[in-house]
C-alpha cells in the first residue's frame, strides 16, 4: 500500500482500542522475569559454550604479536579466534571500524580475539591469558584541537544558507554569539550487547539484541561473507538500545566466528567495562550559535555551526538540524564540520542531532530572550513559523509549538518565575527553565504479515522490534482495531528476520511506521476474510469479533474454518514528506534546586507538553517521554564520557564512573499530550514520540540552573564545580 | 598552595604505558605461575524459591551465574556484573543483595528468592501487577531487580531501617516517596521509568504518601 | 578471574594463619569489592578464606562506655543500630550515604575499611598503576583527575580512599582491633590505619600479612551535633567528590574529617581549634599543603563551603 494522499476516515478512527492507555501486553512476562533476552535462550538451543572478548589495549596502532599458547592450554578452552584465524572479514555497511580488529587497531577496546570455553568462568580466565604486543601510533583524540582541521562531510547537506546571514547578523541591533559544548555520551542500556550463535551447516542462527533486524541480518552476512538468506536474526526482547543496538556489534560477529571455530553454539555478552569503548557513543560537539533580532525580538539572522569528530569514514553529529526549522528568520545559515578522531566509533544515540543541538540552541534562545528583556516563552512564540523557514511554500503538516509552550507555562506556574538568583527555599536556590522540544517525524517503509487463525486469534508477524517502546502493544492495538477483536485475541510476534521487513526501531519512526505496515496488512486481511465469507469487503464492518454487512453478521473465525487466512503487505510513502514538513513539537518546563553552599543540583519538577500526532497508547507513549526526559536530565547534569587525550580512550568506562540518573535524581514527572491527529503522516495519523522527550530537556535544566543561580554554564554537563566559584558568597 | 600541573604524559610515562600494554592484555598476569590451575569445583546447596537445589560449581561462579546459567532462572539480570546497576538483585534470607557480587559457594543453606519466586504471568505478585498497571518499566531488563528491590525496601521501612533521607535517625522511619527514591537508587533504569516505578511501589505500600520532590 | 580454592575458616586465628602462610590467599567477607576486582584481575588470589562463620557480627558495649563493632557487622545493621543512631549519628549517616541498600546488606565493617580506590586508572588493567604494579608508573597523573586526591598525594599516586564509613570513624577516634596468626591482638588507632601513598601506594593499611580485623571500637559518646555531608553529582549511589564528617559542640568547637580528598580519611586535629572561628579558619589548617590539578581544584572550595554548611546547620 502506498500512502501518498492525506488520510481520510479509516477503521483506526474508531478508537475502540487505539488511543487507549492500555497496559502493555508484554508486561506480565517482563515483570515476572519470563521475557527471554538474547543471552538467555537456553530454551532455543542446547549445549552452548561461552565466549569472552579480548579488547585492544591501545587506541591506535598495530598488533605486533599475539601469544595464544597459555590461553589455548587453559582449562576448558575450545577455540580462540583472532583476525588472523578469522580469514577475510568485511566491514558492515553500518559500521565505521572493524568489529574484529588486528593487526591494525582503530580504537581502544576494539575486539582483537574471542576465547571460547566450556564455562563462562573458564572463558573469562583464559581471555586474561591472551598476550598481545602492540606498536602504538600517534592518534588524534581532542576535538577542540582538531576542530580547525575539520572538513565538510560528504553526505547529508552539511551546509545551508538562506538570505545573507552575515550581513543581517552584523546589522542586527540585538545579537548573541556564543559557543556551547556537549560531551561524548554513552547509551548505557541496561542489557549489554549479547548474542548466541549456532551454525547448522552453512546456515547461521543468531539470537541477539538488535533494534534493526534487516540491517543486522544484512551486515552479519556481509561481514562474514555468507549469503544473506543463510542468516537468521532473532531479537524478540531487547533490554534497551537508544541507538546503541541499531547496528551489528562485536558480540554477534564474534559469537558466530567462535561458534564456527568451536563447532558448538556460542554465547557472548560484552562486559560492562568493555562496552563504552568497544561500541558506539554519541559524539561530543562544539557548537557556535549566532542569532540577531530586531528591537522587538524578531529574529532576523540565525546561524548554527557544529563540529564533531569520528573515526576515518565516520559521520558527524548533525547538531544543527533543528535550527533549520525551529524558528522564523529571513537570513539563515548552518554548517556541519567533521574532524577525524581516533576515539571509539561515534554514532546515533537517542535523537541524534537534535538532542545535543537543542542543548545548545535552547540555551542560546534563553540568553537572547534575557538580553531582549522578553520572557523566554514569549520570545519563542514571537518567532514561531508555520512554514519551513528555508522554503516558505512548504508548510508544516501540524505545528502547535506555541500551544505546547502556553499550556505548559500555565500548568507549570511559569508566571511565578523570578529573576535569576532571587528564589530561596531553605538551603536551596530555586529556578525554573523552559525549552522547546523539536524532532522530525520520519516515515519508513514497513511490512507485516497477519493471519486469522482457525481459533479466531489474529497473529501479527513483522521483524519490528520492541526495545521498551511498546511496539508489541501498539501493534496488537492496531490489529485489534482493524480486525474488530479484543486485544486478548491478538498474538504479536516480533524481531525475527524470517518475518516481513519492518521499519525497525530508530529515529522515533517505529511506532507510526510499523503500525502503518500492520494497517496495510490488515486491510488485505479484511479483504481476504470478507471474500471467504462472501461479503463485500468495501462494506464490511469488523467489530466485536464479527464481520457485518447490512443485516448480515458472521463470526470472524468462520473465515478461517477451512484453515488460516494470511495476508501480507507493506506501507510505503509518497511525496507528502516533501510537500509538507512533518515534525513533532513540545515544551519542557523544569524546576531545579541548587544548594546554596555546595552547588549540588537537584531537579524538583518536570513537565513536558507534546504535540506529536495521534497518541496510539497514552500509557506507553507517556513512558517514552518521561524516560527520554530522564536521559536528558542525565545529559544536562552528569553524563560525560571523559576522554583521556593522551592515551585516547573513555576513562570512566563503567556504570560507577559514567553516572546516569538514579531514582533519587528524578522527581515525579508530568506529561501532557495535546489532542492531535496528523493525516499527512500515515493512516494511523500518528507521529513519533520516543525521542521528542529528550529534545530540549537538557537546555530546560540548564536554563533553570541559570534562573536559580545567575550562573550560566555553556559546557555540558552542568556540574557543581562549574558553578561553585561563581555562586553567591555566603554570609 | 602548590599546584600539581596537568602534565602531558612525559616520554618516559608514555613508554611505561606502552610497556604495561606490552606485557599482556591482562597485566595482572605478569609474574604469575605459568601453569593454569584447573577450576576448583565445590558442592553447594541452597533453596531457591522454596526449592532445594544442589549444584557442583566452579568456585568462581557468582550467585547470579548459578541462577542464570546453571538453574536457568534467567529472570535475575546481568546488567554490569560489578554491583553498579542492581539488575541482579535477589533476596537472600530476607535481604536484597547484588547477586553478581556474591559467590554461589558462599550461600550454603541460604534461602534465595528471585523474581520467578514472587509471581508468574498467570499469578502476579501485587508489586508485579502494580508495575504493569503503572507502566513501571520499558525494556524490562532492570525490572526484575527493581521489583525484588522494592519488595525488600518495603520490608526495610517496616523494620525501621533508616536511609540517607530519613530526617530523624531516632524517630520511627516514615514511608515517603523520597524514601522510596533514595532506597531504590541502587537499581538503575536507563529507560527512565523511575517516576512510574515509584508510583507503583507507593500504591502497593499504601498508607500516606509524604514528601515530594527534592 | 583466576581459579581459586575456597574454604571457610573456623576461628579468627585459624583464618589469620591460613592467609599469613599463603601469599596467594585473601580473606573474603561481603565480597562486594574483592569480587569486583577479581573479575577484572586487579586482584588475583588463588585461595579465598571465607571469614563469615567467625561470629564477629555483634555490636556490644565496651567497658569504658563505647561500642565494639564486630568486623562482620553489615553496613546496614551498623547504620540501623539504635545505639549508633543515638550516640554516633555521624557513623550512621556516613554509612547510609554510601553505596546502595543491596551493597550495604552485604558489605562488612572490616571490608568497608579495606575498600580499594575507585581511581579509574586503577580499574583499567591496561593502564600503568603503581598501586597494582609497583614501579609501573601512574596514568592518572596528568589524566582525568576530577575525582582524585588534593591532599597527601605523591608523585606515585593520587588516588583517594572511597569509604564514607572510615571518614566517620576517623572523626570518632575509632580503633581497629586485629588478630595475628600467633594469636597476638592489637588495637590500631584509625588515624594510623590507612596510609598515605608515598612511594608505596600498594601498601594501603597498617595491617601485616594475614592480620585479620576482628572489630572496630568506638570510644564513649562525645555528644555534639553529628552530621555527614556527602557532596556528589548524582543524588545517590555515587562516590563522594568531597564529604565532611562533623561533630560540632554547643561552644562551636568540635571535630571535622574529610572524605574524597586523600588516600585516607583526612583530619587535622590541630586545625580544629579554629572551628569556632568558622569554616574559613578551620579550612586553612585542614587543607594546608593541598596540591591540585585544574580539574580537582574545586574540591578545596567545595570542602570549605561544605564545612561551612555543617557548622551553620549544627548551630541550628
């Protein structure tokens, strides 16, 4: 099915199941520990040996020699695979560095060997006996000093320009020119990357933890040099991804190599201290923002430049993206530059681009509003645009940013916000901050297979993944709505490369795109069912487990009396994304307390107001938003992969060193969804929401800290040491 | 006050770094005995979810790996294996611990309760049901640890064990959401379901909810 | 983790003898730090002597009106003990500010004292560390030092001691009781228990090989307002950037010890006479001789301000 004209009324609009805050259907499995994750598939395959990965001890250079003799002789060892043993391996389409390094080493903790043994304890001990000698090469590890040598990336429209930014900025009576930095950040999902690999002849089964099944199967095949059809990926439960599991990582490839070498199924989990340097991360940015306004506060010039680094062949953090669309202004420019760094591979993390981009832009806006003496909510409202500011003929499909801001201001008590450093509650200096949330709505082709079983149960199969996003539940809701059955009569099967190829989980496109694919398949199934029942499909109503046309009403399962009825289809997209800009919007409001003595920062209240199309399940969607707000709070207050610029690695590479928020950091959170449908997005009229919640929240925290203390910090994370010297002097 | 400079690694130090790297991927190996001892096996018996279990284990096996890899009770999760996340939380003799930082052979005669022992999909424990109702999880990986921890937290408050946020050490410990947040802080949820988890646990705890925010 | 044999000791003396006789042997009690380090092969014992059966898990009054805390008393139980809460509040507070509920349920009094540093370079075996391999060099110096020592550090090591409990014990003038393989018992004042790194940062305490901690004793209560102020980025489950253990008396006098700043709990008794004159005055003596990096210089300001907060709070 192709979606190329705006949606009209369709069965989803009945909203009998869709749009309801239903409990997740996978909840009972997850809360009782019965949901099996990748490393736990004892049920799927017996006799599994254990693999343990050895990582490079240098950031850049070569392996000069490896001595495996002691490791090979260690008790229980079945096989050791290094690049020398592995034969020719290709680099996956989605990888920047090789997943098995050697002799060339591209980054710290790049995998250099897998040791397979009978038990985990034996594999781990033997891995410690692998002796590797290296020759270090000089590497580049410091973005700030590599910045001037950064170049224009090949892809992705690195530069944009409308009007004459330089002249307009120079002429602007009020202007801001500031530079902000965001650090490298880790996904730190709770389930480490893990895989079980089993070969049957030349066919590979891989139980793994991966957000994008089809990409994954393709890259496993490419890396190992086996036909794509010989690889089966299964990933029904994923313990968090946030972009860190978009791509195949070392666990999958090394499990496959280890299993081949050992002649046994092999399981591999990356250890936590290994993950931060071995896998991907969100790259650090340096961002310069220049905004000029007239005296009334109307933006006349807006410019955003961003620098980030990556390994050779890698890509930039596209932190300027939102600045092309978020505010009006006739003269505009953005620029993205990429430096070569020999740090671990940078790549997507929740809301790549916008998350760090808005951390800078929305502080700049706060600073400028203050210069103008305009309330930051009003300043944003004043500079709203209902059209793509680079191409005014192209309207937004929906844009209710102002309503998000105003609703939030009202609910949050924004009018009580005082001047910086004026509000005291006991030992706390209290402040409020606001920021706009913005994230584009992407649509991706997505397929599904639906089957009416003889029992009357509707089975949905798609390689879509549920990484905690609620895919199981909203897909079940979609099928239930379309087929007129209760949720309990829908069986959803996900994350298997033998199922039709879905949108997968990334870029907050999953919910709308994957359910639209299920919608398409259900439209076909409705036709097939009506046909079997001898009813006119165009007239048929599917409700209460029955199919009705006029006075005729037949039980749904009657269509499957002689066997299951199956339909498969996909949703693909036409030009609506070109004629209309599809984005999601929100407003974050945050109140912080800053300890007057120690400058410790604690969040007291958080509110997000979101406008993101139809909300398919307000319960799970709200969770997506609050969760993203937590991650944004972490980015604002504590998260930083610290680069040792001499040695070239992330120093704080475990969960004690890389702090992410804990319970005590997060107060009760409020989320308001504006009632909205977007007929330009898909028949679901939904848009993504999983990343919107992280967009802007960090800036709202930083702005609240400024409001509390009068101290502006432009280097994230905003930690107490950056405030301390400038804090009000104590009596 | 003298300032110790932020030195660049001197040439000598760079070489020292290189040399340490040179000896091994596991520098601890330097000077160790050349022959690797075989695993030391030991028998251990303990009760898991009411069932007596006897295992012969490599002494290195953690309680977590004994549960997951030997008893196939995979509800307890390995998130970090270093006591930094809480996903492995189980209840031993009535107390919550990180099962990743405990050797299985040290649990002779102990009573272990895991998430599987609290309830099943067909018969949820009240906390499990509350987590479902309040959407107190997303990816689900930290969830068993959160729930085991929550159960023990409620018992700890009842038993009068104070916490970092208890205002008066000499008064009876009062239940509050801030108490929950502090006590649950050893269980990291990267999906960020904290607000919902606290709501779920508070609902099961019943009683007055005191204290909000920082 | 290397293979090891495991045995359960029956008496303190037997345990001490076992470990003294075997250079590859280590005691294990709670295991929350040792196993962590063994997984990374920072610790590589070939023999573990489990001391959990030694019945050292009671808190009893001493003759001179203090408390004797068994070495195996768990952090949770010590913090929750009614007598400790009433008379040694700083100790309860310090314990409750540390780690997590799960870890406190396992971690023991002796084990807490023997925790090893959280310096990230100590934790990465690819990095040179004089603590792990004497003479290897220190990767932390000139590297990421934000959390590292500003007082008492040496050219060989700038690690800090991570314990909160030990900082409270230092302010309370506790003593560490031990037994040696020949049955000799001794009491080590807490001030002498932890060492500064000097040129031998791998030697962290005053304990001899095989010497087993049996108890920690607290002198009789000293009154005053007890507080433990732990400053950290994250609100819980994090090590201190700086912590302040304080006991402040009505006359403004009292005791102060700092955590997170040195290789041992940091207390300068001579400086405490300045306490009635305020945080600035006492900090001058307490922080004298500090050597900082650009990353950790903030700890001095932070310590002074945190002391100021403690003093103000104690005055009510």
